[in-house]
C-alpha cells in the first residue's frame, strides 16, 4: 500500500486476523485496528501479547530502531519481542487490553473458533 511503501506504516489488527478477525465486520472494526510500523507488525505476526522477562527478550523495538540488547535508557517505551510472544510499551498496554476485551465481547463466536 501507499502508506507502507512511503512511510513504513501498516494496519495492525490487535486481535490477529488468523484468530478470528479475517471477515467483516470484525476485519474492519476500527476499535481493534491501529497504525503500526511495518517492522513491529512483522515481528509480532500473530503472537499473543504477554509480559516478557527482559532476559528472554530477543528484540527491543522503539520507533524505527530494533536492537537485540536491553536498552540502557527509557526501557518502558520499548516494545519487546520473542518467539511466540510480543509485549507492547508500558503506556500502550491498557489501550490494547481494552481493545482485546472489546473484540472478544462483540466477536466471541469468531474468536472462539481458534
């Protein structure tokens, strides 16, 4: 898409498409869609959100930067990734939890299929 090509921005489905949000109306429900950098979307794939112990984190992501070592400054503003788990920045966790709750409340039958 234009946004991905020019700015590296994609649409992230907080509740993964492969787990129940692949058809309308869930697919286009703006309550669980957010803009995300393509790097983050690629690293997360469809991994569940979890708290990842710092020593188990494979990648730390902040804006355009992806590093493989624990950040020395402002650690709370980084997303964390490892195989089959993704942890958003601390300040985004509440928003994501509410979006996931919303999705499961309104699309339970789709979500329960996986």
